C-alpha cells in the first residue's frame, strides 16, 4: 500500500538521521582539528608542551592524566558498586531496596556541575583540613605525600568521578545479579547456607557482564568534563608531584580553555583533543556494547 | 567439637562479609546525602523573589537573580525538543515496527554508541558545524542538546512500542487497517506513557548539560536577542559562577544548583511513578 511505503521510508529517514549525524560528527571533528593535525600531525599525541603564547601544543600529559584519573575513579567505584548492588539484591527487604535503587538511579541524572560544585566547595575543603593534612603529618617524609595541599587535585577529582559513575555500574550490576538463573542460585545455596557463598558465586557468574559494566563506567569517567574541570586544579604537567597535586585531563582542558582560545590554531588544537577523546571513548563503549550483547545472547540461550 | 569450630568460623566470616558490604553502602550514601543536604542548605538562602525575577548581576555587584538564565534555558530546551522529540519518536517507531529488517539492529547499535558519546564532543561537533559559521548561538547549543535527546527518546520509544502486545496489531490488521494507521492511532496510543517517560528523562538530562553549552555559545548573561545569538544558561552559569572569586556569584551558583536539582529529581521521579502505575495496571 502506498501509505505504508511513505510511512516506512519517513520513519527510516529519521532513523538514519542518527547514523548520518554520527558520521558527520567524526568528519566535522576532523575538519575542525585539521589545522592542528596538519601542523603537529600524530606527534601531537607524544608532545609534552602546551604553550598557547607561542602556539605549541601537545597532549601527552593530558592523555596520561585522563588514563590515571579515570582508572583511579573506577578503582574506587567498582568495589563500592558491587557491594551496593549485592546489598540491594540480597540483603535488603524488597521495598527498601526499591526505594534506594530509585535514589541511586536518580543520582546518575544529577548534573555534573552540581557534583563539581559540591566537590569544589564541600569535599575539597573537607579533605584538605581533615584527611590530606593528617596524611601529610603522618607520612610527609614520603614524596608521594608531600607537597602543597590545596584540597583540589587529581585524587579529589577521581573521588568525585567515582561518585558519578557508581550509579551507572551499580545499576548494571544489579540487573545482572537479578538475571542470574535460579538453578545457579539453588546450586549455590546447596553448597552452604551462608549468603557469602551465594554472593560470591553470583559475582563469579556475572563476571563478563561486570567487565562490560566497568567499561561503561570508564567511558563515562573519561568523557566527564565539567565536574573534573572544577576539582582537578587545571594545571598542565606531565606527572603530579604528589597525591595531592593538581593535574589536567583531555576533557578538562577543553572546558577550561575553550573560551580563552583566541586564535584558530589554539581552537583547532582543542578540537583535536576532542577527536582523541572521541577515539578513546568510542573504543571503550563499543567493546562494552559488544560484550553486553554477547552476554545477553548467551544468557538467552540457556 | 571440631565441626562446631569450623561452623563458628564460617558464621564469623559471613558476618564480616555482610559488614564489608554494608560499609560499601555507607561509603556511597554519605557523600550522596551530603550533596543533597549541602545543595539545599546553601541554595535555599539564595532563593527569593529577586532570584527569579532579576537579571544576572555583573561580576562583583550585589543582589540580582538568574531570570535571564531561566529564560535562556527554557528557550534552549524548547528548541532542542522541537527537533529531538519528533526525530526520536519516528526513529523509535522504525526500529520497533520494522525490527525484522537487518538494518535496524545496526542502527540500534549506532544509536547506543551515540548515546554514550561524551556531551562535550557532541558540543564540539555542533561548534564546528554551526557556531563556526554563524557564531556562538542558541541554535548551535540547541542542536547539540537535541543530539543528546534523540538516542534517549529513540531507545525509550522503541522499548515501549515493543511492549504493546502483538495481538493488538494483529486485531487491527485483521480489520484491514493499514500499518501506518495502526501504528499511529493504535500502537502509539498504547505506548504513549512510556514515550512521555522517555521525553521527561531526556529533558532531565539536557537541563543539566553544561559542557556542550560552553563550547557552542559560551557564557552570556543577557536576555534572548535572536536565534543566531547566545542565551544565558543555568547549568553553565553554575560552572562560571563557582569558578569565579565573587561571593555573590557563588551564592547564585548554589541557588541555581538547588533549582536544577529539584527539577532533575522531579523529571526523574515522575516518570518512574508513572511506570510503576503502569506496571500495577498490567499486573
């Protein structure tokens, strides 16, 4: 029928809109960073100088900063997320667990500037006065713990990021736990009456899914911009001098310097950084998605 | 005797395990409660009539409000919805109603990947595509917000259409109603609650977005003056105000944060309540 054909192609057109946008996004970012790419080429990735005054740009310190900060935040977040998901699924009565789950999922929707604002004005002063200063007085002779203590820095930034990705990892872990087949759970219970055994066996069962959940969290942490820019201190350096030192990430430099970028090469270099960020996050997300799809397929067959 | 000891040890380990898990819960809940508490207690004193009716003060000036940021945010979201909602719903219809086509699983995959792209990158895309041509503008900002909305609306539309029982479609076909009429007047009707949920969630997401706003229209603190000009934005203002040394701006940042927090909580909880009601109805 004619009407049906029109309907099909109209909806198909809009469905392709996102595919076309995706391709255009890659092309436009390339176009936007062309000036920087033609000037610095791939050595942009391994250069360690960021000098807007003389028009020299390199991203290595930012790449290291991004990797360290996002991995640290995953390290903080993963055990907590697994713990929270286990408590929600195994330990709490259904009603309380449901309410808490809604609260946690809602926290995933809280704007990142609010996390940043809290990190900057509440968490950073608290850590500076009560945690970092104590650590310094105890372990100050170790270089890792010496140096200026501003409260803000890459460690604080990782903590704020961890808070932001915990709801995401928790939600996925919770769903995975709930999807563990009854046969597995019964087998676990038969081995010992304790919840610990049950919990550990369930965790073992969902391992591949857990890996994918971590990757999703990691992808989010890598791309997170405003909160990290507010608490990391925004200082360009290859390595921080101590745990409490300031640093920079790929996304933070875009947020912090974009409005100050006064000439084309500067802007182009920032877009180039966006292109690098896109490459990294795409790799992480696509691997995570493929694992999740495979896992759900395998589970579907059982 | 021996068995008893082993058992006791097991019970002890189990208890320790439980305590560790509860600690994990507490470690997460304390900061979360602190975020909500501090935002409310620091934001509340900033809220008064001036806050909602006066424009943004210049740096260092006392008083003032965020009226033009409210206007600007509403305009940006309205424009983004104008593109994002129809595109999202129509592509969701295609992905659900023509799921037998091979191409749909590819589009679904791209859609999910697109959903995961950091918003700062979508902002940069819109910057190169639009802002570089016509300057920092609300048009460029709304386009980036629309691109953030579309995957969410698409996924939710697709899922809620799938939940409409096949028997309803079959009944309509048996009456000789064409597919497009069935989809629009019958299937879509059965799924509207889910779709509204998706729209609310996506608005909740873009209302707090500041990274794409920053790179597409920058910080602006005046009233709307045309689509090719910037507008003020609440979420971005929090960033700019918080990073400034001016007490009054920091005060406004907390006030704005409280307003956004309340809006985001409402936009997240209302859809959930709606879904809960629907679940009850189907049970």
